[in-house]
C-alpha cells in the first residue's frame, strides 16, 4: 500500500528514512562488534535492527510484501552501514553524539511513517500510534534480544515513550486542519526534544523493584 502524502514531504521523509536505516544498521553492527560476532553475524544484526520494526508493523497490518522488499535501496544502505562499521569502527565510536541525533531523527520519522500507514487503512488511532512506535523501536528490541541484552525500551531511558508522545500529538492535531507537513514537523520536533531532554537531564521512568527480602540459609 502506498502512503498518500504530498511529494515535497514524501521526498524529505524518504531521505530521512534512508538516513535512519543507515544509522540503525551501524548501531546494529556496533552492537554485534561488542559481542565479537563475525561479519555475517554483524550483517544479520544490522538488518534486523534497521528493518525489523517496519517488517513487524507491515505483517501486523497485512501490508505485504513488506516495505524493504519493494525497494532494494534499503539492502544497499544496510550493507553500507555494515561496511562503514567494519572499516572505520574507531571513527564511528567517536561519532556517538552524531549517531544519537540521527538515531533520534530516525525513530521520529519511522513513528510518523508507521502511524500514517496504519491510519490510511482505517486502524483505530490508538492502535495506529502503537504501530508507529513499533516501527521505530522493535528493530532495536530484536537486536538486543539476539545479542542477549535487556532491550533499551525496557530500561529507564525514555525511548518508546517519546515515540508514543509524538504519535499521540500527530493524531490529536489531525482534526485541527493542520497540514500533514506541519503535523510531521511538530511530531518529529517533539520526539527529538523529549529524547534530548531525557538524556541531558537523565530523566527516566521509575523501575519496578522486588522489595521482598531474600532469605539466606544460615551457615552451618
């Protein structure tokens, strides 16, 4: 299913989508490198990180073939991300702040794309917001599970909640008559702002802790 959006914003979103895919691929490759996986393992982790969320979303809403199967550019972008990490790992590590910014832009764009795709097939707005969030973060969840890490969205850092907040804003602005372009800008700006503030001031959701004391056996 094609997303019916104006050509001007479609070109921008597609460009940012490719940038986000590249950054997610590099993120996945770096995670694989930290676990000392081989080149194939790194490519596999990069792939699921970059397109895992969109794939799950498309399968859930019945949009097949899934997005990356329709455009081979995504495969090339992912392979480029693996190559960049493999050849310039030391330099990539020094660009963590830049990668964080692109990663944040990526999840904000994926949130809008996933949300809009769900809305176009008349899915309830609440579920559509969830589809937008899935598009943005599920790739990272799959990556973390495969490398035996607790997924980032389950830790204190605000990540998925930023996508949900942005998606909710997008839906709430729709009845106001604000153009798709401006709703997209406001949504992306909100997600980026939440992410930056959360990292800058170390804001996170409270955790659930088991306060039941552990009974220790007395020493003999």
